[in-house]
C-alpha cells in the first residue's frame, strides 16, 4: 500500500512539473549568452500557474515523507 501511494505521488509530481511553464529562455541561452541569464528574476506566478506550483511543492514534501516512511524499519 505504501509503495503504491509513493508511485501515485511520484507520477503526480512528474505530470504537474510538465504542466508548468518555463521561466527562462532555456539552457541554450545560458551557453550562448543571449538575453542574459536571470536565475533569480522576480517573476510572480498568478492564477492556475500559482496553484500548480503550490501543489507541486506540497507533493514534493509528501514524496520525501513517504520515501522515509516506506524505508522505515
């Protein structure tokens, strides 16, 4: 039962991560130097994007807690 729950949370994290929009111009701009690299730019998420980000964060915490719980002897 614990393993199945861990797999479900893992799949949900993957799906939600893929649904999030990229906040940078991509990895190629880091090497070519086009447009500058703003790793710490102050971009505010709004609406559905913020909800998806918050749910992904919560599922990430849940994933680590479940991983510890599954391996607890």
